[in-house]
């Protein structure tokens, strides 16, 4: 026993010596760390000086001034922390030192031989001048070992080198290391001496007895320490002797099981913690002491506490040097929750297996190669293939070829974890070669490393739904075609949900899309004319109350253009089995033309009746008006009307003056276009200055109702008659008849004036309509350019003129490049917008005598009278540049630009039209062939 204490004492001394060696090693490591830190510091310093030099030289590339600034900067000790700084530059094959400074010697001026390139200590300068950064440990020109950091001043072919003495960095730590090393050797020698001295003696000295007592006290302290450690650990700890009788139990174990050490001390571990364990416990616990075999026992312990715990025990034997067991320590971990979780997991797995096998949908499990590894009974029925035989087959054998590529793409993303699941309708082919549609959901299962393990495929037969959808689509398409063929508005009004569905010619008749029409009754009623709304609401209530099977109603609807359209509404009602009104199905037909004809006929009849009633009184005036009408009907230009009307007005109102005004609807201004006699009215005034225009009716002055005087009339006017010129419910102008005499217009004269105004309005309206029709007959509806019918006649006339006058005629034919691709990318709406913009560009570029025509599609023709080939080419170039600069926007995004190809030719003598156009077309084709966006002249 005493020999053991001696050995242990010697070993403690040896361990102490070893610890001192470790301390010495730490000192050496700190020295090395200081060297690395100092190297990093001077590298940062040299980079800072390099940046300072670059910044200074950028402001003033003066070597002397730059070095003076640097010298002033280094006079601050806090900035100059490097032993030596050298700045050099390369001159030919030699190195010149242009600046040097040493710590403690601010005025030091080192000089070097110019042949430095072959010296070892000049290596950092050479590397810096070659544009490299780094550090070196070497001997400098004084023979001292230093750390040298170098960096280039790249823009100016300079090099900066900073040096620090390595011995000064390491001196302090090397001294400490040597002192620790010497002390370690001394302690190690004492430990070895005491070890051999005490082990060579057989009797205990008084010192050894005292040492032994101290050792005993230390052992007791260690025991208390171990007890405290056991009690403070989180694990359940039980200490037993070699016979497995309990010696100690830590506090967590006592608290969990509700026991005390006094109650169980002396009992075996099995009696207390494993009461149902058999007598072979001691035999099965330990198999090999030296290998410290660990036996795991899981048991439900139910002691004083009523709660059951599942504990996992680990037994650790403690063996003395004589290979005998001193004691055992049982460490336990409560795993009750883990046990319950595993039990629940097993139950869940059982339920899942039952659900998997009895599920109403087909479920498959496939691996990463798409091989079937599991299938349920529904899959067996759906695929007409025994599931035992399905295992090992690949899913690809059952997927229709038309769906296979798309499904494989998704499955690839599932395997690579790009997606967790995907769903798609797939057409499958069963074992008996019958196909069916399945709504399929593929879900990926991944392991703990997030690697793909297998996939679960759930398939629901939706063949009947797919067939029903096909029939529904066919029926809907058939109804859609029928509604389209009718050309009228078809609606379905769901009374219960108050939802109206619009179809058919909504856009062609009213200008709205079905979505813009709205879906509620309130939205529909707001479109009905205010005069018709009450009647429609009453009709709708009658339908709901009286259960009318059919109804027909005429009313006006507000179109998107702002005008009211007359429609006839014919509808039928649909009821359920309980005679409850469900919905109304109806058709709206446009009857605006018929209503306008009726209204026009009514007005005409009224005018005729009025004229006949007045015929006896003013037959001569009527004859003059009829004569005027004959003239008006034969007028082909508005200016002819302006020339004819004053002549008849003088005859009808010989003692009066007058004028006819035109209304500018946009600016609400009234402008004089013709007059006779002395002008007693302003030639330009606002619509609000005339009461007749405000009220849209005839006003006279003086009058019996004491109406106010129009402010546009002169103060000398004693009598006036203002008549609006209106046709087709549109205000076109104003007829003003005035007199400076104190007189009054008779009712006959007023009627004559009104009839005259109506005839003038009708004539102006007819001419305007004729001009519109003429414009539409010679213009392209989209771009407004001349159409083929017009330019062919124009070109024939110009060719004849060339033959007579010998004046040149220029022809430009152009085609927009890649217009089809532009349409495909941005839609036909954007394409139409581009064509309109190009047409506007033509009008802004060519002369008034020139005409631009739409030749066809995206191809245009420009005819340039009195224009040579060179002038026509210059015009084409201007147009080409402007087209390339066109920038359109759609939905807030800029569209891509477009170019055009041009073919230019000229006619200087009699030539057939087809030959001229063929030559221009050939030039255009050549421009296309040569790469587009260019001009070819012929």
C-alpha cells in the first residue's frame, strides 16, 4: 500500500514536469504568434503607405513635393511604427532609392550603390518594383535578420519596403521560454530523484506517515467531491458493491422514484429497481470486466410513486489493480416519452398500413428508378393487374406516351428535391390495354440527409369526369357558335343569386365587353335610359309576381360611345318544380335604325303638315325655300352652300341682316362663316353667349315673354332671331337674323326662318355625310392612308402628267421588317398601333402634294410628284431613320424598335404602271435580301 503511494507521488512530480514543458511550448507558440501579428501589421502599413503615395501623386505628380509630404507625415511617432521605410524606383537595369527613414533617426539619409539587383537584401525592392505584394524574412544590408514587407505603387512604377528587426520581436518571448524550460528540467530532475529514493526504501519515515495521513484526508475529500458530483448530475446514478448491494443513490434518482438511501441501502439493485428480474441477473450482467461490457436494461419501474417510468440503465464496473471488482455504477436515463412515442409510432404505422391497403384510391410506392415497390388493392383493380405481379414493373409501362415526357420532367425535379410534390391528370393504360384517366399526386419521401428515398403516387380514377367535361365543352362550343351566328345580345339572369351573364354581340352592339356590362341587376339598370328605367323595373316586378312566361319590351341602353341604343328585349322565364322563378333567358336586338327611321318619319311628317298649313299664307316664301332646297341638293361642296344661302336670305328677309355661324364643339366657340348686310353680331363668341344655343331652341327679341338679349348681339339691334342649326340631334351651327328697325318678327317669318335653318342643317349634314363616305371610299380604315382604289387612279394621272410635262415622278415602296414576329411577340393590337404610328410619321414627313398609301399588310407606297430619284432617296432615308426611332409602349413596358426596307425608283417618261411598280418592288426585295433596314434605288 505504501509502495503505491510512493509511486503515485513520483508520478505526480513527473506530471508536473510535463506540465512545465507544455507551458514552455505555449511560450514558444506566443512568440511565433507575435511574429505573425507583426508581419500582418507591417503588411497593412506598407499597403497604407502605397495608397497614400498614389493619392498624393494623383493630386500633384511632383516627386520632391510628394516625399516632403511623406516626411512630414512620418514625424508623428504614432504613425511611424516601422523600424525602416525605403521607397525606390527603377531606372533602367538599376534601382534608385528615392526615400528612406529609420525609427529614431528622422534625418537619416541612406545611400546605396546602384547595382542592387543581385543582393539578397534588395530582393523585396525588386519584387515590389515588379508589381508584387508580400513579406520575406532575410538579412538586410546591416547583417540583421528582419521581416520585410513590400508593395508596389502601381500607377507610378515605385516600390515601398517596410522592415522590422525580428530579434526584437522574439527577444522577450525567447527569454521567458528559456526560463520556463530550465525550470521544467529542474522540476523533472527532482521528481525523478524522489521517485527512485522513496521506492528504494522499505520502512516508513515520520515524513511518510504524515504524507500518508494527508493522502487519506485527500481521499476523503475526493469521496465527498465524487458524492457531490453524483448528486449534481442529471442522470440517474446508483453505486453498488461487488455483490450489487446499493451503497449510494444520487438525489435525481431518489426524487424520480420517491425513495431514500436509508430505505434501500443494503438491498440489491434488482430488488429495488427490477423487482420482476430473475435470479440469473448477476450472471447475465457482466461478461468481460476488462472490456467494460455495457448491458442496457429497459424496465417499467413502479415503486412508491404511482407513476410508471421507462428507464434505460448502463452498468459500469470499477476494477482495482488486482483485477478485482470494487464496485459498480449504474447510470440511468428516463426514456418514458421516447417509449410512448415509439409505441405511438408503431400504432400509427399499423393504421397507415391498413389505410394504405383499404384506401378508395390507388396508391403506389416507387423508387428513384420509377420501379413499383408497393401497391394497394385499389391499384390492383384499377390497373387490372395483380399487385404481386405489379411489383418490379416500372410505372412508365402504364403511363400513356403522350403524358410520359411531361411527367418524367416533373419526377426529375421531385428526385432532385426541386419540388416536394406535383399533381397532374395522366392517361394510364391498364394490363388489359384499356385506358383511363387518373388524377395523380406524386409526393417525395426523403431521408435524414435530405436525399430522395422513394415516392408515393396516389391515383384517383376521373375518367367519367373527363368524359363529362368533354361533352360539356362540346355543348358550350355549340351554344357559343349559335349565339355568335345570331349576332344579338344573349343574357341569362339568375334571379336567386342576382347574377346576369352576357354573351353574343355585346361588344358589336353596345361596345362593352361582357365583363364591362357587369353582373348585377343594379349595374344593368344604370345603363337603361332614365326615361325607360321605371317602366323596366315595373315590368321586372310584374314578371316576378305574376310568373309571366314570356315578355317583350323596348327601351334604350347606354352604349360605351355615350349614345343610347334602342333595343327590344324578348325573354322567357324558367321555374323550378315548386313554381319558384329561377332565371330569365333573353335576347336583346338592336332596333336603333328602325326607331330613328320612325322618329325621322315623324319629324318629316310634322314639318310637312306645318308647311301645308302655312302654304296659303306664305306661298311665295315656300317657293323660294323650295328653290333654295333644289340648289342645296345640287351643292357638292360646303362653300357652294355658303354662296347660295345669302342670296335667298336677302329675298326672304329683305330688310334684315344676318349671318350663319359654325360651332366648334371641342372648344365651345361659335365662329361666323358667312353673312349679309351690316354685321350686328360678334364674329367669334362662346356658346354660352347665346340663349338659343344654351336652350337649344329658337329665341327672338323683342318677345312677349321678356326673354333677355343675347350678349353676342350689337346694342343697336332692335329685333333678332337666333335659330340653332341641328341635324340628327347634333348641334352644327347658328342662324342669326337681325334688324336695326323697331320691328318684330311675325310667326310666319319665324316659321320661314326655322324651315330655312332646318334645310340648311340638313344640307350641311348631307354634305358632311357625303364627304365622310367619300373619305372612307378612298382611305384605309386603320391608318387613314389612301387605299388601292385611290392610288391606282392617282398614279395613272401622274404618269400621264409625266409624259406631258417631262417632270419626274418618284416612287417609294417600303415594307416593315419582321412585322410578323412583332405581331407574334406583342399581339395584333400592338401591331395595329405600330401601323398607325408609321402612317402618322408619313404625313409628318412628306409634302402636301405627295400621297402615302397602304399597299397591303405592312407594305406601303409613297407617290412623289415632281421628285427626282435622288430627292426620293433622301425622303426615304428620313423616313427610315424616323421609323427606327419609333418607341411604342404597351402595359407600361417599352416595345422593341422596328426597321423598314425601301425600294426607290423614278419615272421620267411614258411608262406602264405595272413596270414602274415592278421595278420598285424588285428594289425592295433586294433591300430585304441584303439585310433589311436599308434603301435600294433603281
